């Protein structure tokens, strides 16, 4: 084994990992619910950055029920966005984990990784 080549490969993978993380930080994903009445925008790292609620979601005749419905729609929109973030993270980070020998079995010789 050439230790210098291994170190170079590790540095390249670290740079790729940092680039993928940066891309995830900059990417925004939107989830919706209620036929688009509520939308949640989430960063590629999973942080909620915006919630939008259409005025049509509010029933002025029954505010108590409307509030609960809106809360349910917000949760559903966030969960929808989270599913998209998981797909995005797998797309960006999955190949890097495989390159490290990771994936379903983890890193050989490194339990928990």
C-alpha cells in the first residue's frame, strides 16, 4: 500500500464531502400540503427556513377548527419537505459514503461508521 496515495485520496474525499455539504446548505426544498394551501421550505440540511399559508386555508366561520387544520397542514408540508431532503442528501452524500467503503455495512474496520 502506498501511504501517500491513501492520504491524497482521503484529502480528495474530504474536499468532496465539504463541497457536498456546502451544496446542501445552499439548496432549498419545498414541501406542500392541502393541495398547495401550505408550503414549507427546508434547507438541504433539514432546517425549516420558511412557511407559507394561503389565506384560503383559514375558515373565518370556525377559527378553532381552522387553527387545528392549519397546524396539521403545516406539519404535513414539513414532512413532505423532509422526505425530499432525505432524497437529496442520499443523492449528494450517498456516493461519498460508498467511496469510503460505507453504505449499508458501514466502514470496514470502523464500527458505527
